[in-house]
C-alpha cells in the first residue's frame, strides 16, 4: 500500500493552505440577504451606546467592531453565505452570556451564536446585522470521571482537543468528523452532528448526558446532570440538541465517552456497483458484528477529485465505488484477521474488486484523509451546492445519476458519498459559478425527490439558513406548528438565530 507519514504531513500542509486560501480569498461571497432575497425583520439596530454597554460586560478586547476582525465571522465555511454583522462578542462565562442575552432581548437585538463556524447550511453566520456571539473563549474542561466516562466541559471546547484529552485517559469522544480540528462541542450539540462512527456509538441524543443553556431572556437552564438515568419530568436537554441555536445557547455540556478501542483496523475496498455496496454492508454486519465502527462509501468522482485536488494518495487504483470500513475492538490480531478474512471472502464472491486492510496508524490515517477531505476538495473546483439527505438504503444512491442527467453539462461534477450505515448520503454538485438558474434546477427538485422516497432533507447538517423553506418536505404541518409554538415560548421576540430552521409563517 502506498503510504508514508510524509504524505500525511503534506496533507496537513495542504489542508492548512486550503484554509488560508479560503479565508484570504479576495472573492467574497454575495450577501445572503441579496442572494436569497430575504427581508430584514424589525429588530433593533446596534448603537454606539450598545457597544459601550457590552464593553462594560466583557473586556474591550472581547468586543470586536473592526470590519476586518468581524469579516471571518460573517462568512460560512462553504462560502455560500455572508452576513453583515458589525459586532462580535466573545463571552468567557455563562454569566456573561446571560447578561448579554438579557440586554439583547430587552432591546430586541438579534443574536447569531457561533461555534467553530464549520456548519454547512449557513446557520452559523448572520444574515443581516445580528450580533455574533462566539463561544471560542468558553473552552475549559470542567471535570472528567474516568470510571463513568462522563466529561463536563464548556461549549467552546474544540472536539479534537477533547478527544486528545480523553484518549490520554483511555476513552474517546463518542463522535468524530472531518471538521474535528475546528468545530466546538457546543456546535456539535446544536447541530446534532452525526459523523463517521454514529453506526457504532449512536447519536448525540444518546451520548449527551446533560446541558446548561441560556434562554433568550438570559435565564440559565441547568440540566447539566452527568447521570445516565434521570427521569424527572420532561427531558429538556433534547430541545437544545439539534435546535441550531434557535431555542437557547448551549454553554456547558456533559457527555458520555466510550472506552478507547485497543485494536483499530481499516479496510478500503474497490467495488463495481452500488448494489454490491449494500450486499457488502449486510455481510459486514453479519461477519464483523459488534466490532464494526464505520461503514462509509464514496463514488469514483468523490475519491478521484479529492486525490487530485488535494494531492492525496489513493492506496488502491481506480474503481467505480469505494467502501471504507473500520473496526473498533479489543484484540488486534483477532480483529485484523477477521477483517482480512472478510476481504478474502468478498473478493472471492466478487463483491470486492480490490482492497487493502491495515492496522498501521499512519496508513489508516491516509485512508481516512481521503474520505474526510471530500468536502474540502470540492471547494477548489467552483461553486458547491451541498445536500445531506437520509434515504432508504435501496434508494441511497439513486439521486446522483438523476441529478447528473438533469444538470447535464451545466454541472462540472455531481458526486455522492456518505455514511451507509446511517442511510445518509452527501451529494455535492459543483458548477463553475453560482447562478439562480442552476439553483432552480436543483431546488426544490431534489427535496421533492427525497420526499417521494420518504427520506429526510437533512440527515445531519441541519436546516440552518438554507433549508427552512423546504422543511415541510420532511415535517408535517402539525409538527411544524408545535415547533413554532416552542420557539414562541422560549424566544418570544425571536432574537435567537433569526431566519434559521423555521419557515416564515
Ligand atoms: P457552527 O458551524 O459554528 O454552528 C452550527 C450551528 O449551531 C449554527 O446554527 C450555530 O448558530 C449553532 N451554534 C453553535 N454553537 C452554539 C452554541 N454553543 N449554542 C447554541 N447554538 C450554537 N456534520 C455532521 O453531522 N457530520 C459530519 O461528518 C460532518 N463533517 C464535516 C466535515 C467538514 C470538513 C465540515 C466543514 C463540516 C462537517 N459537518 C459535519 C458539519 C457541521 O455540523 C459540524 O462541523 C459541526 O457540528 C458544527 O460545529 P461548529 O462548532 O462549527 O458549529
Ligand atoms: C462528511 O460526512 O464528510 C460531512 O458530513 C461533510 C460533507 O458533507 O462533506
Ligand atoms: Zn457526513
């Protein structure tokens, strides 16, 4: 297998360069309000006296008003959205968050909470002049119980830092994703992030033990218990998991960390057709059982463009589809033997055309790099329309050929990849340049197709700013009405992350 630590180092450099290029680019995205024709709601506008007030609550260096300082907080990772905020606040404590919100609520000043700003649906950046409340300085670990695995920390802790911390103590974070080096645990919870190992460790509704959150009026809701069982009344923590900063701001988190697996192996396989991936998935579940920790797929376009754009090595040659399979177990010899036997058997059956199995950390990283960087690799090619849908497995890949046919030469590339184990496919459509025509060929068409197949228009990235007008494809009218009522109850002035998640009534 082609691989070396040097290649990994090159990748890290590439990734950093890519990020720098992205941030330093002079081509700024169009304002979201113009691009998507949104009308500003009648919120208050920020006066000099408001800024002075915030400087009494926070130290001056934690109140940003300079255009250059504020700009990165106005643009999302994928560069689809751009807000016009003039003010970023960086609280360090729950009390500061509470004081800020109480003031904003009284003055009807809208607020956009922001974690690592890696969200992919425009939820993390303002649309107009909402105040950005950044959690970047709320990054302390509060306590860790190595026996129960309960970690309590502030919302602005970076996922990778938390993972490194608990790994040193023989546990891991229950979620992992390509954005781990930047995303915050508070952002993960607010989006109900899924990630690469949901198949094994479940979703955040299961692993989050408790949260502390601040309501729009500044009231602190303390549900920060780190108990596995607590049936005292309504399970309020779930309201904050996945509500994308529209019901309250998550300030602290209690989360359960599973044991560090003693043995990890990764297989990377070339496959002829999508139907074979489904058969492989069924066989992997039965052959590998409890040690299966990830079952990811990517089509040829996903892998070849990532390898080419980011100069990453592909350890096997060109195939129509790829499967990345991972095991987390306790016996390296036993697990890698099990995986090798699986590879041999499925090569014999013809489902796997070629493949490699490894337990070497650097080689496993090389394979994961290819998968985790598919999103980043697309950014260098043009404008990216990004979809994140759940579909019944038999229809998992069906929208990719459909969209290729529909867009024809208008798209430079249409490709699909994702978390097969979760029925979640990501479909990226690259066009040379954004145009409303390309947009109208895709939307609402793709959401109509998802609804016909009884899927969900958002599997893990959320609704954010980009999809409220399409949420009815996945939620019925009564469910939406209850959501509106909850919003009205918890944030009657609508100051928390306006223009996001819920459609206009
Ligand atoms: P942000 O992007 O800053 O915010 C996301 C949303 O949460 C916004 O609506 C924001 O207002 C709100 N928010 C943030 N912090 C708080 C808070 N403390 N309280 C209240 N609201 C808050 N997602 C997946 O599910 N699975 C993946 O595998 C995955 N991989 C990714 C890979 C890459 C390369 C990238 C760029 C993104 C990926 N994402 C994935 C999308 C994204 O949801 C996650 O990166 C992450 O959960 C967002 O965290 P964040 O801290 O960056 O939040
Ligand atoms: C992933 O699975 O890689 C992420 O959800 C990001 C993406 O959609 O590319
Ligand atoms: Zn994903």
